């Protein structure tokens, strides 16, 4: 294939994911904007902090679900590339089973049993817990359905189908925004529930997505389909491969999230105002992850497929092309952050102290955008090859060692406050980019074996 054909393949896979992520993140921003404008500052500021705390816990669950599903994506991509469709359906069943039984149900049980404790551990103060405990519990319950959905999305993407996850995600996120407007503000005779209403709407959207995805899976016209009439047979080889690839990826996400939670603890020591500012800027920043994640998912699928075809050089070319495209898209987002960050923050809150603090933070993050996108894209390609051990090592060192140590020194020793915490994030992103770039250049990821 020519470079132009390879580039077209990357774009065709990445654009639906990019559109899905951008719209989903925009809807997420709208959710927080609604809550931030639903009442007086004494209610909305701790509500925003509570959403941020809940998001940190949910990020652990979703990251673990996506990590466990990484093995399924890699296996399905290789079987698809090797033209072995008969091996795909058993992998899909095992991905769903492993995600629901070994992750979603235990996560739900722990989250509901220790809600207040978890919020406190992450750094929520009494006002955030009082306002946001109901929201926390409702959203945690929704993870049972969200985990199921993420397993199916990963399976679709492994077969190169990024359009189905896009359509389902956009539809249910639109439903979530409408539900939020009704329940947060009490429209059309509904009770005004504030932040709790946002949680109910989010969980309802996940339930609807589960119903839609199950209906799609039952269609026999697709590569990713399940025939429930066929007797399920537990396959040790599939499970071994899922954990061989997904295990290190899951450990990577645990290391990352533990590092982030400890990082939040450092920030929360600065008070509720700083924590609310941090959560708003993180919510804005989530939009900037989209190019790297989208091209990383495309890279993961195409690398796995190429290695299944026994064409490692083609896999490398896919990663190079995807990386360049992610770099370009992210640079554009960086420009927006630098010049218009203040105006975006003003959509969330009228609290001038938060708006002023956010300006320098978003300008700082504008400069890291190309490197952030590059490391997300290259890491996605490495995971598609099954090379998840090295991404684990790089993430652990960068987030747990570098970010936390730099943050502590800059926040408390140097006295830079919230700005110091974000400088630490900047350094972390540079270190991770350097690590995955060096690993990519070794070419050792080309020879990871999956049975």
C-alpha cells in the first residue's frame, strides 16, 4: 500500500473516534457548566468539586475496563488481519465476561459500601461530601453498565469498526445532556435536583447504551456479534492472552490513577476553591486528549491488524502517520487554549477567583498539547502490538515518581500553589512522551507474540 492509502486508512478509523470523543467531552463540559450555573456559589463550588472527586474514582473504573479490553482489541485485530473470523466471537464473550465479573461488580460493591470514605481519601472536604454523596453513589451504580459498554466498544474497534461506538456514544451523550437539563434545573415539572440530577441522567444514559449495544450484538450481519444459543466454553488460552496484554495495561492504569489521586490530595490541601479550579481546568483539558486518544485507537487497531498479517513494517508506518496527524490536531487545540481559555472557564462559573487562576494554567497546557497527543498515539500503537509492559513502566515512573515529587516541591516548598501542580503535570507529560518515543524507536514491540 502507498503512504497515501495508509494515511487514508488511519483517517477513516480515527475521525469517527475523534468526533465521538470531542462531542462526548463537549457534552461532559456542558454537564459541569449546567451544575456550575444551577445555584449560588456556596452550592455550585462544592458541587463541582464533588463531580471532580467522583470523576477521579470513575476514571479508575473506566481506565481498568479499557485496559482489560486492550487484550481483546489486540487479539481481535490480529485475528481480523489473519482472516480468522471464527476466533473473534469467543474473544468478545470472554472480554465481556472478564470485564463484568472481575471488574464492574467488585467496583460497584466497593464504591457503594465505602462512598464517604473514598470521597474523603481523594480529598473531598465536608461541604463537597454533603452536597455530592448522592451523585457519587448514583454514578458508581452506573458503572455496572458502563463497564459492559466499554468491553463491547473495544471489540468493535478491534475489528476496525469505529463508527458504531461513535453513533451509540453521541446518541446517549445527547440523551444525557437533555436529562441533565431537566433534572438539574427542574424543567417540565421535574424536581430540581442539582448535582444529583446530573448523576441520575448519566446512569440512565449508560443503561440505554447497554440496551442498544446488546441489540446490535444480536445482529448476525456483523463481524462482532454474539449468538447466545451457542454454548459458552471457557477458553484458558483466550483468558491468558487477555491478561497477558490487559494485565500490564490495567496495572499501568492503576499506577496512573493512584498517582492522580495522590496528586489530587496535594491540590486539595490548597482548599475547595483551588480544587474547584483544578476540576474545571481538568474538564476543559479533557477535550485536548481527543486527538491523541483517537489516533491512538486507530493506531492500536491498524498495528494489531498489520502484525496479524505478518507485516511489521506496515504497522510501524501506520504509527508514524497516526502520530503526525495527532500532532497537527493537538497543536490547533493548544492555540485555542492559549488565546481563549479564560472565556471557556467563564462558561463554568462566575467566580472571578477561579477564572483568574485558570488563565495561566490553560496557557501552560497549550504548550504541552503536541507532546501529549504524540505520547497517547504512540502508546496506543504499542498496546495494539501487545507491548503493554513498557507502557506500564513508563507511566509508573512518570506519574508516580516524577509528577508527585515535582508537584510536592513546587506546591509546598517553593510555594507556587496550584500553578506549581500544573507545572508538574507539564513535566510528567514530557517525560512520558520521551519514554514512549524511545520505546517505539527500538522496534522491539514488533515481535510481541500472542497465541
